[in-house]
């Protein structure tokens, strides 16, 4: 579960785990579980793109198995999960992707300007 | 193999002379500990009279990126693999629990990482808790002078203040307040000469003891019990700080896990602990428990443990301002679907 040393991990990344994963009867392809997993991946891709766009990056789901991470010059990398995504994004952009970075927070606030604050 | 059949590991840590071995010696004398294996880094002056004591000769492998918490303790991998082999071949009685006693100068994070990240060990063992002993007489001095002592406290699930019979009551009270501020997510008790009911530390075992501990310790009431004394300055710089947050609205788990994974990538070494019970709009909460870059696989529970169904989140931070976490979560609120309120920092 180390976000820096991802290459040593053999199981699914913690962000991919759900309660249903503990139930072997839900693991059949095409089941509700699989649909939920695909919906989660779709939503995750959307959320990530709202962050990655500020760094000139774009993420696409690749057959619900991996993601394609690309920059505006066309450089592309295949990433398995979020354990791989952040270091790869850092490699492509040459900068640390930091959720505490005031520059990113200002960009996020600006892009959500006009929306009602969440209570 | 699911987590109910994995063997729990208790890591006993604490600064030099804080009473780790004395505590263990008393605990191991109880019949409940018969099927417990003990791994020690050094045979101290207080001998452990137990049939399953094994010594660890520290062999560490620092992984590529060089963060200390992601150090693999090869000696631990070797020792646990050997124990498992002997257990499965019937050479020893079936093992129910492992206790690891660290040296007084050890950072417990690599031990946690070794078990969580090893492709074989993670299927047979799980970290149940980190128990930290703090000497009532010298504890303040250790915490003031030795960063590793502060880290041992910050990473604890259970804190045991020892030698309280030798210290003045006001010294114990001051130490207790400091420990509570440094790690509001830990349970705390006192023990004289290791005299502690094993059940307090090791059981009775619920089906999900780690979950039970997290549930019991993320309550914001803990912060209200030990407010910072009036007029006391907020620590800055390299001090350990904690932050407790509550979210009234359900969190978007996907968005939150994106935010947290990004935070741990950028600042994992500074996030000494993260614990939480999160409402993600499901029938039960998600239990979070992390040590620096290492996050135990989050548990998605089927039901809530009590009526309070708000999300509670605790961070213990080193050289990172709690305000920065709060500001970030506020900026991410439209992605998260919830807005944080600060219980205490």
C-alpha cells in the first residue's frame, strides 16, 4: 500500500477496494458488482481529470483494466492504479502533484466558482 | 484467506528503559499468551521466559525512493516465514498471535510496512496494534530530546504510561495531557511493573479488532477532553500536530480516495497517522487506518457501530500545518461532496 514503492505490491490498490470485494459471490463478470466497479472507474476518471487538467494531463480508461495518462505533447503512459498514477504524472510534468499546493487550490476554487458551497 | 484467519501482530515499542520488556514479561506469564510467538530485537537484562521467543537481527532494505517508512525489514520477513512454516508443519502449537518487541530507538513504521506490503505475509498476518510504553519519570525528557520517541507515540494505537508509582502525580498528569495532544487517536492507560490485564491490550478479540479500535478512537469527544491549556502557544515547525475533522454530509469515497492518495504521495512522510470512520453514503462506514505512506486496506463495513453516522477523520502530522489540510479539503469540497468542520487542532 505504499504510494511511493508501488512496484512491490501485488494486490489491488486500496483505492480500488470495496466492501463487495470480501464477498466471493459478487465477483462474477457482468454482475452488479462488475457494473459497480466500472461505474466507479468512470467516476474516478472524471474526478482525476478535474485535477489533472490543471497540470496539462488527461486520463482515459483503457478497457476497464488500466488507464492511459497523456500530456499535451502526446507523451502517454499506461498506469494500473493510483499507486502508479501520481509518480507517473510527476514524471511527465516534472513537478510534484500536491493537493496542498495553493496554486492548485486556487485553480480548483476558480473552476468551481459560482457553485453553492457544500454545507 | 480473509482477515479473520490472519494472525494478529502486536508491535510493542517505546523509548529505552520505558518498560517494554517488563510489560511483556508480565503479559507472557498469563495463560492466554501460551500460543503467542515473541520476536525481540535484543535480549535485555529482563529476561523473557517464554517458549517461543526468537531474536531478530536487524536487516533492512531501503527501497528505491528512500522513504524511511518503506523500509523492508528482511529479518522480520525471515522470522515470520519461519514461524509460519513451523506452524503449518505442526512443529509448534498453532499460533494465534505474534508480539514484536522493538529496540528503544526503533521507528515502528518499517515493521508495519513489511507486513502490509510483503506479498506472502499480508495473507497470513495483519498488524493488530502498535503499543507504545512511555516512562512517567523520564518520558517528557525523551519526548523533548528524541524525535524517535515522539514518533513512537504518534504511531501508537495504545499508549501505556509506566513507572507511575515513581513519578509525581502532576508530572503524570502533564505527561498524559501531552500524549493526548500528540496522539488523540490512541487509547491510554497506566501500568506499574507491567501489571496490566492482557485483555485490555489483546482482547477479548472482536472479529475486527482494528476496526473496533478505530471506531473507539476517532470520536471528536477525545479532543474536547484535553484542550490545549489557555495561553499555551501552538507548536510550529517540526512539532507533531493533530487535526480532527468532521463531515456532516456523506463523502464521495472515490473523490476522497483520490485526494488522500494524492496527499500521501506528496506528503506521506509527514502524515504520521490517519484514522477515520467515513460516511460514504453506504449502509456502513469505511474505516481508514494509515501510517505514513502505508494505508491498511480500508474496510467497508456493512453497518454503523452506533448512531453517530457523521464522518470523523484524524490526522497526526509532523512538520505539516493542519491548516493546510483543512484548506485543501475546503477547496476540494465540490469534488468530495462534503465540507469539513474542525473539531480540534
